[in-house]
C-alpha cells in the first residue's frame, strides 16, 4: 500500500479521489436503469419477467415468481445444523441489540386544555433487497428483517435474485428465522421498480431497504419519493486509526477484509507512527499473496487504499471525521478516550479485538451502514427506519384563546388570510 503524509501537498487530491469514488452514477447506467424502471412501472409483470429472463437468465411466471412454502422448506432443510445454529445465534444477538431502539408514543399536557403528542406507528409493508447471484448474504436478511419485525411492520417482503430460479438455502433459512412473509425470485433494478410501483403479482411497499449493486442503488434513488428508501449504498469502506500498541498483521487483515469486497472498496489507515505504517504496508503485501480474491483486493488498494501518517492521534481523528467512514476501527491503547472525538462514522469498533467483520455477522448492531461520507448525516439501519411519526394536537377553547390571536397574526404576516380567519372565527364567532 502507498504511504503518504497528511501534511503532503497532494493529500487533498488523494482525499477527493477516495471520497469521490462511486458518487456519480454513470450516464449510460442511469439511462439503462431508467428504461427498466419506467418499463416495469408501465407494464408490470410482463416487463418484470422479460427483464429477469434477459438480464438474469431464468424464466419466471406469475405462478413461479414467489417462493412457495414447499420450496422454502426444502431449501432451508439443506442448511447444515451447525450453520443453522450460527444463523440463530446471530438472529438472537441482532434482536437483543435492536430492542433497545424501540420508541414509544407520547403525549404531554402543556396546561389545562392543551395536549400535544406524537404517535409512533409501524409501516404497513416493507421490501428487503438481499443481494444474490453467485453469493448468498443471509446476514443482510437478518439485519433488515429483524428490526422491521421489532418495529411491528405488518408485512415484510424479500426480493432476492435467484440463480436458476431457485431460492438459496441460506437465504431460505434466514427468512424462516426472522419471519419474512413472502419471498420473490427477482433482483436488479426491475425488482426495485416492482416494489416501488407494484405489479400484478408484487404488491407495492412503503419502504425499500437493503444494499445492492450500482443498478440497484440507481433504481432506489430513482424511485425515492414514490416510496421511501433506507439509503443509497455505495462501495464498502474501512478506516483504521492505530498507534504503536496495534499489531501490523491485525491491521493488514482488517484492511483486506474490505478491499476484497470489490474494486471500488476503500481501505485506509491513519497513524502517527511511521514505523507502524511501513510494517502494515509490508504485511498487506504478504497477506495479499494467499487471498483467493487477490486481484480484486489489489485493484481496490491501488485505486482507493492509503496509509496516511498523521502528526498525532488528534489529527487522525480530525481526518477520520472528514472521511466519515462506513466502518471506523480505533486500534489504539485507549480507544474509549479517542471515541469522544469521533463525530462521523457508520459504526465504530474499539480496541484490538473488535474487527469490523465481527459486526458484519454476529455482534448485534446493524451492518447496513451509510457509505461515501453520508455518515455525516445518516445512521445505521434500525428499528426507527420502520416506523413513522404522527403529530397529535388537542386544544380547548380556553387554550385556543391564549395563543390563537398570535397564531392568527402570524398567518396574516405571511399573507395567508384564510389561515388567520380559520382561527379568528373560532375566537370571535364572526365570519370574515
């Protein structure tokens, strides 16, 4: 990995190159996705099935697009008992963590006759996108469905591109564990469009959550407003702050755990220790040689990886906050003190024995996280993403008399006389 210093003149150019990756959708990709989304919105199932055959290579019909109960049971039964136990343990830990996020409805009486409040209500129907194709990601199913269940969502749909039209065993097992209501064998931009607009066989949802490739991300961005979404998921990323107490081999392993995702992933180390920086660079080269996904990791590190030597840990924290990374590891002697300065990160992993990969699967917190610097204003997926809030107001005549005249005057200041009259009529009984 290349080693640079934050004080170097070209640091800002490096920063912009890394943070700018994957931010703008290619015009050709956007055009292709728009055609797919518009076609599914217009023609429903016919367009959905045609896209699936053309792009994914398998044929679906209204009768086969949904995973039947028999298919689900047979697929789930193929999962080894030991692996199922791991899925169950992960589900239990995810549920335990997310139950702390439950919000309650509330009311408050300001004074006699004036009551204000907020109702917290679950969404009625949500759609989860679980990536598929060559790999299977049951962890995404658990991370998305369990918070939705805790929130009280009435119906949870899962879309998953099914190679050959067959549901994957691990996906089936995860879906059964967390109570998915219906599974559809579709993926890509066409699946997002089907969830957003509804077709003859796919019901329209209120919100779409879950990561996908660039086509899925573009489709989610395109349908936002027609339906709610969790976030626009970009390439994965990790940033590690380390001092001399950290082991170079552990740092290298964690950097590579993200670099192997894809060629757009980013892996960055910030350290004030130049000797550690050199040791990590050498260790990355050594570990790369035995990685099955070596080519992908090498290209990722070459394009968007870096080891940056900072003046001190304080500057490392400042630079990390600028990156606002999806995953932030604090591999330092006193991580809890350093945590106090962290303002922007999707998830923070403290100490030498908390690798990011632990959070991907079994720790408990959600692994659906903001990427590309959006941790400045966005958060991990959680129970709060599956509820909506309704404001509640109740005023008696006496309470209205106390604040009504000011409200009526406020309306007139904005030139909205009918607004003001609707209040004044209740106070004076005189029609305008």
